[in-house]
């Protein structure tokens, strides 16, 4: 079953009198455990697509279905919960909390969601291992460059 499904997604922006097609009919599905790279030249719609996938913006047409939820049908609070529980963004300028360690930055969404990070120790360890930072878990973001 797809954890993310994108069906005939289009995104249009109005710039004065001109309508700009940022995305024109995107279709794909991501299965559990798959890794996906979104690549293309500057201005090709990568950031626009990521904003739609994470519920930060809405498609002009089509559907984004994340973890079984049709994002266009959800209110902002519900989208926030779905995003918080199912999506991880690494922004171009990271948006990490500079005073927290790598481990604490990973645990922060759990705290916001009212969960005890200690209950997810194994998952935090797994994520740190996955990105090669297990031995730097106590380092702050400015100590993790590269």
C-alpha cells in the first residue's frame, strides 16, 4: 500500500495577469520503505511539489494522499497532525534548533506531539545510524557541518 499517493496534481500561481503552471499533472506513488529523490533544474517545481506533499500548500487540481489522508479535505489542525506524524522535512537552511543536540532535534517533534522520546529511543538511534550521525548524537547543529 502506498504511504504517499499523488494523482493528477497541478499547481497554478497567478502573477498579475499571467497564470503560471508550477506543476502540470504529476502522478506517482511511494510505497513503505522506498526512498525517493525529487530532482530537476531550478524553477522546475521541486519545492512547490514538496510543499504540496507536506500539506504546506494545496494543489490547484488533483489529490495528495498521505498516510491514507486526502490532504485537501483536512482542516489546518488535522494537516498539522498528519505532517507532524508522517513527514520529515530538511529545508535548504535546515531549521534545526541551534541550542539542541542532534538527538534532541530528532526528539523535539515527539515532545510537541505529547509523546515521551524515551519510548522511541530505538527509532531515534535507528535514524541517527541511517544518516551516519550515531557517534555525533550529542553535537549541536553548528558542529555537524558537511
